[in-house]
């Protein structure tokens, strides 16, 4: 090879090399441009992300900080890059745990944070903490090892959650736990009794006659009263106990860690005393008492529903024994409750199995001595217990919601019966039908069907009277007032039963179109030897007549009573003196035997 040859070769090689270098440079430039473009794209992506994106190396130094991060943490990128997250966005109380977690991760690769969504608090530049939702991924490559944290400010969501939680768990007026939270707390306390082998006492507190008190107050005062009550309740108990408000005037207290049931007695008394102190509400002074039912877990029951029922029953007894007192749940109460439940079950069956019968008691026109009316009195032929008195089963029918169905059956049966008798005996006759207040309040639909039934069957309204109690008129709603007018329009008469035993206000008698007052038997019973009752009966009769109302005396048992009532010009009477309530067949014998008011031939022809 010549020298020239070798020099040529060298320059060729150099040229090739230069070309390759150039090509490489182009390649590199293109790649860098691609990377840059990708980087810019990523940057733009990061910056428009709705999450804050924070990148950080394995030493905890911040290497990336997007737009959203600036917004939620208050730091600009140039201020925070190269600082550690521990110094900046982690609240002081978490810093230790964070450092330890990092260390464990770097040593063992173990962590609970990576790739899971966690809720935690972060620190804003201005020093306030706020809740965030965070997920962290880790990037491993030969020359890049870093964490990417995606962070969302969840302050608003948390706030909304708190508002909703409060709404579902607290009574808005008193801020006491409501029924929902009460049940959770009770469950919780029951479990802690299981662990400690102690008991808890559950107190059911019901304010006495709260409705009446509330109605008598000027507006807004009822709320003030409830606030004062809840604060008195809170003051009487220990820190570990819970007062809740279940409904309008119903409160509960859970007394935890009880080892002696007797120790609950003074607490109950303290609560009663505290509540019975007069309430000064601005210019009004109010007096109020409460009744308390007490039951123990686990002694009286192991289930929440059982405890609730026990507490309620015991409270009910406290009320019926005169209010402003407490009553402990006892097994005897339990027996009573069981009997009640059985009776409800039997009552349901009674309708289907036709175990009801109506007895009729004569009502005598005192001036003419004629049998002109009868009261329909319901009887229940119980398959095991025999004849059950309405004073036993009517209250239970009322409590269990069966009264409407039973009441309608009585109405239909008794109206059919009076219509039959009127035709059969050709008499002007009326049947008086008892109604329970609940039929007027809850059974409005069933009652409204009575009118169409009467129209279809052609039974005259004049042959029917409906008995109501005084209490129904005391807080008569528009619905009740209108229904009374409906009866009136249908020609049906209205009688007030057991008059004199309820409220003493008489103003309602003028307000409504009342046809009869039935003087309660407790006044009639003593007519022959008690001057007070004598005066009372006379006064009732005189007053009723002044108002254009006729009077029926109930429970007449003696000749003397009958005579006195006649002297007082009482219009009608019923009682054992004339006849006990009897079944249809026996009543028909009375109709055949006694003087009755015949429908005159002229009237009959007209009809
Ligand atoms: P009430 O409407 O005051 O009926 C009068 C009650 O006194 C009846 O009791 C009757 O048998 C009784 N009685 C009548 N005369 C005398 C007497 O001279 N001396 C005595 N000691 N008692 C007499 P009963 O039949 O046991 O009914 C009790 C209550 O049950 C009734 O009192 C009424 O409030 C209710 N009741 C009866 N039937 C019905 C019904 O169909 N529906 C509703 N809602 N209640 C009814
Ligand atoms: Mg009656
Ligand atoms: Mg009565």
C-alpha cells in the first residue's frame, strides 16, 4: 500500500465518522425535541389536572409542583421546588410518622400508602390544615426514582358530609343526639357492658301534658322550653351518660357502668326534681313535670327492641300512676305486656271469626215512660276467656289501630238493626252508637264511608245517634268539626258520653251542635245520698236545657234515682233499673212488651 493510498483511506474513515456523528446529532436533536414535546405535553397535562400533582425524590425533596398544587397549598412552584414536603405541606403532628414510613419503604419496599386512596390532613402555606384525598405512585427506572402524589382538596365534601352526619344524628333544636344516634350509642354501651360485666340503665322520659303546655305558650316559647329542658337533663347526668331526644317531648338517658340498680333511684328523682322547677321563659312562667320509665341491660332484656319496649311500658305505668314519677320495669309488667300482645292477636282474629256481638240497652223517655232508644254496646265472645268487657278490649283496639275496623262493623250492624226494628215493630226508634276519638282522628276514611253506606241502604239518619267524648271536642281540628257537620247534615244526632268526667270547660257546648249530654253514671250513682251530686245533676240538666240540649242519665239503678231525675225534668235515662244491656232476641221481647212510640199511620202513609 502506498502512502497516498493510506492517506486516502484515513480521510474516508474520518468523513464516515463525521457523517455518523452528524446523523447521531440529528437523531439526538429529534429525540430531544420529541422528549421536550412530550415533557411540555406532560407539563400541560399536569397543569390542567384537577388534582394537585406533587413529585418528590426518594430523599423527600419536591421536584414537581403543578398549577393545582399552587392553588390548594398556596405555594408557587419556584418557592417550593427543592424544599422537602416534611417542611412544607405535612402538618407537624404527622411528620414523625411520615419520616418513619419513608424509611421503612426505602429499607424494605413495604408501605401502606402507595397505590391506595387515603384521606389525611395537609398544611396550607398560611398554616391552616385542610382535609385531602391522596394517592401516591412510585416511579422506578435506571436514572429516575420518584414519587408522584395526586392530591385533591376535599374540604367541601367533608363539610357536606359533616352537615349530613349532623342532620342524621342530631336533633336540630336541642343539638342532642336523635333517635338514630341514640340507637348507635345504646348498642355501643351494651357492648361495653358485655366487656365490663356492668349494667346500664335506660331511662325513657316523657314530659307530662306537654301538648297542653305548648299550646298555651306564645309562639317560639315552646322551643325555648325544650332547650331549657334539654340543658337541665344534661346537667343532672355524668359525662359518660347520654341524653337524646327521640321526638317532640320524648327523651332518653343512657346511664352507663351501673353496678347497683338502686343507685339509679336518686338519679331519677334528681331528674324529676330538676324538670319540675318552674321555667322562666322571658315573661312567662311555666310549670312542667315528666314521667320516667327505667329498664336495665342486660337484666331486663338483651336486645335493643326489648329494652325500648320495657322502657316505654315502665314509663306508661309511671304516667298512669299519676305522672311526675319514675317506674322500674318489672317482670309483672312484662306479663301484662304479653297478655296485651296476645289480645291484639286475638282481636284481629275476632273480626274474621265473627266473635263480636252487639247488646242493646234500653233508653227510656222519662216523661212518657216509653222505650224510644237503645245504646249499642259491643261484646266479645272470646273462645277461651268467654265474654270480654269493652272497657278491657276497646283501649287495646285503640292502641293497636283496630278500632276503625271494629267501629265501622258496629256502625253498620247497629244501623241495619235499627232499620229492621223500625219496620218490624213500626216504631220511631233510635240507636246510639259509641265512637272512640281515634276513629275521628285516624279513621277518617272509614268514617266517611258511613255516609255512602247510609245513602245506599236508605237508612234514615234520624234513627242514629253517635256518642263522642268531651275530649274530642277540646282539641277538635277542622277535620273533626267538618265531620260533625256532616253527621248533622245527614240527620244523625250527636251525644256527649260520660259527661262531667272530662274537661270542665263548657264553652265548647255552645260552639258545636250537640243534641244530648249523657250524665256519667258516677254522678247518678250517688243521687239518693250525696248532696253534691244531686246539685251537680240538677245543674247539668238546667244548663243543658238552656242550651237546647237534651239529657240522658246513665247508670240508673234505683227507683229513687229514677224519681229524682224525673223531678229534675231529665229527658231520658238508662240503667239496670230499666234493663241491663241484652242481646237482640231479648231486646225484641222488651220492644214487644214495653210502651213504644209507634210511627203514626199518617206518618207511615207519607213515607
Ligand atoms: P258507656 O258508653 O258509658 O256505656 C255505658 C256502660 O255502663 C256500659 O258498660 C253499660 O253496660 C254500663 N251500664 C249501663 N247501665 C248501668 C247501671 O245501671 N249500672 C252500672 N254499673 N253500669 C251500667 P259496657 O257495656 O261494659 O261498656 C263500657 C264502655 O265501653 C262504654 O261505656 C263505652 O265507652 C265502651 N264501648 C262499648 N261499646 C263500644 C263500641 O262499640 N265502640 C266504642 N268505641 N266503645 C264502646
Ligand atoms: Mg256510651
Ligand atoms: Mg257513658
